[in-house]
């Protein structure tokens, strides 16, 4: 027996796969958006509204990752958008290899933006690079303004934060200023969009940002 | 659940190392695990034992874990404290302006291997 010193981070091989996938997607001109949040924050509702609002401007596909079931993919498919359900069989996050496999099983002809709706939880998905061109997270008002303190990594790794369900603000003790301060401390460059997919408030700003990201992605 | 995913990533890395170094079996793997990496060590070892029997290269491979203490630094009062005990808020000055110095690691430190 001999000892081999490695000193490798366990995410190293995933980081390599992610970079490979990102390069491939850049060549294809397809913007992959890794969407992360807790369970029940309104990811699918927000996506449904975004797909409908932008249907004349870009074609969006959605990869739904869940531990089980396919209710989310069915909701997206009902809008006429390309969708696929990926089951992680008990795993709490998507990695680059799983994401690539999912994409390979989708008909992406003519698609501009593909969303990966990651597993609902604020911890594990933040630790694995999926190969996406940008990371977006949702925090809903009922979850509370203290979440950046408890789960800093996801806020640090995201390019945009959607604060969802703002129509419910009157009913919760949610300090929006405090949230901005906490999030900006972790990540000064993050874009923050307060939205309500129910009333439509704030959706336009988010959607315009998304289109800008797509244009920038294709220019690079 | 998280632990199983990490086990699979460790196995993937070890497969690559084995190929590069022409190894036929791995007797043990030593991991450095941070206290606040979110890894529950008991679950992790259970997942390892479940997984390794399905993987010829690793079937006799023991998992050794070395823990790394979680330490947070406060930018306001410039002091360090134990993350596990106090979390993100500095116990000395109540500041939220803190960051983790160490304790979030999950590294493969070394392996014991045979190429015969």
C-alpha cells in the first residue's frame, strides 16, 4: 500500500464538467439559467408568468428537477413550452453531469433560454456548479428577511434575487430594507427584483434583465 | 441525501485518480470535513458503506474523516470566534458583518492504494 496525497476539493471534477458545459452552451447561444430557491417559493408560478409574458420575444424551455413526481413539468407543458422532468432519485441538488444529460434529452431547436428549476432547498444546490450561464434565486416574503444570514452561499453565488409574493407583504413582518442590506453585504453586484407573479408587479423589470443577459451571453 | 451526492463525487474523483496512477484497489480515503460544511458524518459513513460495495475499486476502502473547526471572523471588531457556537452574528459586538475563515471544507486529503 502506498499513500497518495491528493488535497483535492470534492467539487473539482464537477467544476470541470460545468465549465465544459458552459462553453458548449455559449457556442450554441443558449442561455441556461439555474433557478434556485426553497420549496414553495413560487418557482414554477414565476416561470409560468415569465414564459407567457415573453412568448412573442424569446422561446423558453424548462428542465424541472425534483426528487420525484412530474407535476411541475406538466404545468409548464400546459403553457406550450418545452419541458422535461428530471428525477434526482433522492439527491438534493443537480450537478453539471445531470444537467447536461437532461439538456441532451430535450428538443432545444430554436430555444433561446433554458431554465433549470433546481431542487427546492437553499443549501445544497448552491454548492454545485451546474454549468449555467447565470444563477437566479427566489426568496419569498413568507420565508423571512433573515434567510441571507442563515444561507449565505446561495445569495453569494446568485446573479439575481427575485423577492417573490410581495403581494403578501402586508401580512408578514418582512423588512425589505433589512433584506437588501443583508444581501448586498454578501453580494454587492446582485440584482434584486421584488416581484409578484400573481399581480404581475415587478415582473417587467426582471424579464427585461433576463433579455439583457441573453443578449450579453450571445455577444461574449 | 446530501451525503450520498458527496459520496458519488468522491468516488468519481477516486476513479480518475486510480486511472491516472494505475491503481487496482484503494484501502482507505481520508477526507477533511469542515464542521459547518453541512455534512453529517454518521450519515456520510453510512452512505459510503452503502455505496462502496457496488464499486469494485472501493469495495474494501475505509473512509477516514478529519474534522476542521468552523471559525468566523468579525470585520467590525476584528475578532475570531467559534462558528458552531455563535453562528453568523458576532458574540463580541453583535455585528452581522462576519465571514467564515474555515470550516466549510470537503477535501480529499489522501488515499492509501495498491497498484498490484
